[in-house]
């Protein structure tokens, strides 16, 4: 299982997790799975959708902020 999905499950299992947080985690889980499913489909073109890349990083880390330095390192 993916580490990100495992983290969401662990957070949901905590007694202090609110129902709103569980719903947010469910939404994150669905978005993450949908994006990963789209990427696994072979495509004749190169996927360079910058918006999708930012969304993936924000789903994995809600505090993620884009910086030029990280773009140049990748």
C-alpha cells in the first residue's frame, strides 16, 4: 500500500480525528487514486501538466509551497 494512503488510514483511526478531517481525508484519497490511475494509463504524449503536478504535491503535503529552487532541482 502507498505510504500516503497508509498515513491517511492511520490518521482516520485516531480517536481525536474529527468527522470533518475524515471527510477531507476521504476526498484526498479519492483525488490521489484518480490522479495515479490517470498516470498509469499509457499515453503517446508526454504528461507535462504543471497544474496536476502541483495538485499531487499538495495532496501529499498540504503545506507544500512551490518554489523555483525545487523546480530547478527536479
